[in-house]
């Protein structure tokens, strides 16, 4: 891969500007999921161990270029200090005099956090002046924010061209895991794609058809494919306007040798609510007033058999309405099978996306997956075969 890592950089005594993604969920001032913070610890620790001085550069929420106190990164300091086991200093702006002075005064062993980069409207415009103001604060740039790498922003893209640049440990791990799953995977490769809409995942499906052996389609988008096959889906969520597109995908898959797997049986209810009365029906027998809320047991057997024949699995999107019981059954059963196969060394499994990770955590399967990405949008764009600007900017660095 064409980028450097921390191992390639001289860090001793250097101020290392580290772009991190600490865009974590916060409710009433309390961090409810610190995963993204935990995952940057190796980078910070390795920089400190090499005698470098980490200066953290990050966005938080979408303040739209205004200073908004509820989106100040200051509130994350206790969580960061607990994760790093060291004091975290703070500068109330990511550029300017206060940041300059704080960066110059930083001592080995200390970590400095800069205020939300998106308090500057220039950030999301990939503005060169803002990037230059940030670059002044460091001697080396390290991008550890894979989950923000689909954004071409001053702190992810422009700045990488102004300083010696490298990937952090998390960025490295994300890229290696994804490369292993889709770049040069062990075959057969299976992709699971679920979620509500075909329209938001069209490019993804198009790219996967050329790369994977089995494409398991679940969730609301499977209904659109059933409609494309002339099946009536009652009151199910489906994008009927996309049915021709879905039919084209089915035809294209045949020519490229990718087997698309749609549910053969489904769980149907008349209400979208937890424990709504439901029945298992063949996929082409949905009732007029029924809604398909999950894949049925026969479909789960088909899917888990495919997992058993596969060497690599890449997963984005749940198979059913996993947020309400018992319509999480197919997702849980398939996830636990993938976890078991991974544990026994038969499968490399990679998953990403907010909903997907929540579903895999809820089923208890996540801990056994080979790799769980911290990224949502960036994971999808990578699976779509797109170049991520934050990664591209690290490539070809002198
Ligand atoms: C995320 O949470 O997906 C990343 O931090 C990127 O945030 P954004 O979608 O606001 O650019
Ligand atoms: Mg996002």
C-alpha cells in the first residue's frame, strides 16, 4: 500500500498532528459508546512511546461552521484521559495564537486536544489556508480517522500535503482488514447487504457483483428485489420505482457469476412493532395486509450454509427489522454462525456501518468477528470501490 505508517516516521521530540475521529455519541454530557476513543489509543500510545507529542485534531457533530458549545470537544477530555492514562491539555481553537502557544509549550508525555475543526466553515471546504494554519502546529501529520476519510476536508485532505504524512494504527488496521476482505480475499467471498433502501446502496451492489461470489440481500431492500421478480409484497417497505434497476442487477449478476441470495421464506406481521403477531410464509405468499419484517428460518439455513462454504465475509446492513423483537432473529442467527465460523478459523469476517455494528453487538457476535470497522459512511464508500480522499492524500507521500 502506498502510504507510510508511524514506523516510517522520525517522531522523537516531534509534534505529531493526529487526525482522529472521536465523533462519539454523547447523551446529557456522557459518552454512551467510547469505542472510537478506545480504538485510537494504540496510535497515541505509540507516538508517546517514541518520544513524540500528540496533538489531536478532530471534528465533532455538524456545527456548520459556527462555534457551538454543545459540540465542544472539551467535554470528551475525561473520557480521553481515562483511555490514554495521561493528562490531556486543551486549546479552544484548532488554529491561531492559543493553539500555536499550546503546541509550542507541549512537553514529552503530554497530549494536546484542539477544538472542533468544524467550528470553522472553511474546514468542510478543504480550505488551504485553514490547513496551513493547522499544519503550523505540527512537524508530522498522522491520519488515524478512517471513518472520516470519505470527507475531503482541510484536516483530512489538504493538510496531508503540507507535512510529512502517515497513517495511524487504526487507519492501518481498517485498510488492511478491508483490503483482506475485498481487495485480495480468500474465496469464496460472501457479502451480506441489508438495510432499507436499494436506492442508497445501488453503487455498492454494482461493485459487489463484480467482486464477490455470493451476495446475500436482506432487510427492506430484499423486498424491492422480490417485486422485481413479480412477487407481491403486501404492505412491506419496498421501492417499487426501483424495480427495473433491481431486475438489471439480477441479470448483471448472472453474467458476472455472482449468486444473489434473496429470502425464500419471510416473517410477516401486520404491525411494525415489537412482538406483533407474525407468521412464516414462503417469500411469494406475503398477505395483502402483511409486512415482511424478517427473513424466515429456511432462508437463514441457506445463508448460514453459504457462510459455511465461504472463506471471507463482508457484512453491511441487517437482514430484518433488527431493532424490534423478534424480527432480529435472522440477523442474530446468521451473525452467530459467522462468529462461530470465525472462531474456528474457517472464516475471515469483516463488518461495518452503524446499524450493522449495533446489531452485531446486540447478538453478541461482534466480539468474534475478525474485524469491526469504526466507520459508517467511509466503510460504505470503500465497499463501493470509491477512492477515499483522506486515504488518497496519504499515498505517494515523500
Ligand atoms: C461519522 O460519524 O460517520 C464520521 O465521524 C463522519 O462524520 P460526518 O458524517 O458528519 O462527516
Ligand atoms: Mg456519517
